[in-house]
C-alpha cells in the first residue's frame, strides 16, 4: 500500500477508534451499574465526548469523528474555530463543543453552524447574550470552571455567581458546566482530589439554586480511568480514543488499541562499507559492511530529530528491528540493515505501529499490551508511540500531533 504522492504515509485503523470508544463506554456503564447497586436506584451512565482537536491528534478529524459517533460518542470537542467548522463542512452533524472562548468576530459563523461555545468570563457571556438578542435566537453554552489547572475558566469562587448572573439573561442557556484536571493521570493524586471537591461543591450549590445544567463533565481520559467519582453526566476521551495511555498508572484499567502506524517504502538501498559515515555531521559510522536504507520522511513529517541514532525501524516483511542511523533530516532518514536482511528499494518499513501481517485491531492490541509489560528488551513486529516519545524526550500526544502535519492518511475499516 502507498499513497498517490509519496512513499511514506500514516496508516489509520478506524476499527481501532471504534473499539476504543466501546471500551470506554463499557467502563463507564460498568461503573454506573456499580453505583446503582450501592445506592439502590438507577444511575445513568455518562455520555461519551470524543476529543478530536488538533485534527484528531493527527489522525484526521472528520474520519475519526464519524467513527467515534458510529461507536456511541454523542458529543465531539475541538480547540479552534477552524476545527469546529471543518467538522460541519465534512457533514458531521453531532453536537460539537468549542473548548475555549472564540474571537467575537467568529461567533456568528459558529452559531450558524450550531457549534456550542465555552464561556469562561463575564465579558464573553455578555457578548454571547448580545448575539442572541441581535440574531433573535436561543443560544446554549458550557461554563468552564478553573478548579486548579490555572489555564482558562472562571475562578471556582466566582463560578456560582456567574451562573446566577447568566440565569437572568434571556435567550442564553447553560447547557453544561465543566472543569479540567491538572494531574488526574497520577492515581490517588491529592491535587486532583482537591480539584474534584471544589467542582463538586459548585455543583451542589447549583443544585440548591436549581441551576444545575443537564451536562456536568470533568473527566479527561485519565480521570475516566482512575477517578470514577468524577464521571458525572459525560466524560471527555482524548488520548485514549487513539489507543494511547495518559500514564503508566492507567495501563491496567483497559486494553486499548493504537489506531495509527507510520509506514514508508525505501527510496534507495545501497551498500556501505565499514567506517563510512552517514548524514549531516557524519554522526554515525558503519562498524561493519551494511546496506543503507533511505526512507522518504523526516522531521518535517513529525519524526523528531532527537530520535536520531536512537530509534529502530522494523522491516515489514520479517518484523526484524534495524537501527536508524545518522541524523534525521527534514525530508529523509536512513537505517542500516544487515547484508543478510535482503532489503531492496521499494520494500516497506514500519517506524511506528505493527507490521502489516499483524495489523488487525486485535493483533495490535495484543502487541501493544505485550510492549507495555516489557521491562527489558523490545517487542518484535511492533514499535509503540511511547517508545518514540521516550527517544524524543516528550509525550505520545506531541508525537501523534506532529505526525499528522504532512503525511497523507490512509484509512482502513472505514
């Protein structure tokens, strides 16, 4: 498999996206059943919001959004105006939440597209109210509360006051209220508990005032996995949607399926003798006669330059790992194969993910699970996103988002 214009591409399995949504849906449903049994009454399972910002973490927002909706997600969320409108242009009609306040200049277009806006300040609340009156339409919004992340949101001690102020404004309605945890990926974290208690206090006060909105949400992927008491009416699944884990503390909660792999075909294979250097600065020299493989992707495609001379490449036909050698270039990188590997120009290689013969969702899930449990050595046939992230001294989120910038996306199991 190749793309039309390049010999390097992202292979994205939409079955994996759907299976991850189902896994989280089953998790929250099981927790709702546990709470129902403890309380002796029916407890409704929370809805699923699929976070598809940053072009679905590099996976392609329209395709991922549709797959998530097909698997049971009832809300989508994005970070920018362009991301929200792109979903509508792609024909996605599911409810979409813009996770921060937009510029006032974009508001009319957002409202016309039926995008739900976040309110974090009294000023924007008045702006929203002005548009409701000017355009003679009712507008729903979600109120963002800062309980400790210190990024955006109305301060926790002013949230109820702002909600009461908004309740007196005609034609606008608080459909939801939410917060975001700073440290939910650490099991039992004190700060996360403090944030939750602050948010719960706000919700109780809104209940007393009969101002609680239909949708209360606080849990990102990590909190959904580690803080069932924070599930409320909806959970927001970001990194977990793509089969990745927010931290080691979450490894044993669910078996997720990574959806993305990075593949390329060798643009050139040539012999290299002992002592010859490779790439800018000749940072690597052959210690024995080898075959040098050039692959047509580099740091402009999201392969971090920090991975130079650290990462492995997998020969797709055999599953064997070989060393990436020399500095990662803007558009190319090199690897060293043994003379006995029999590689040739046009052969397929894997930079992240599983070899093609083991690329079904079930196989990838098992390979990923095996990789997470390894203490020493490396998994054959598979390279995890976390492995690349470790070489690049970053996190899986950044790796995924960077890979989506220039490489074409090939979808399977649409």
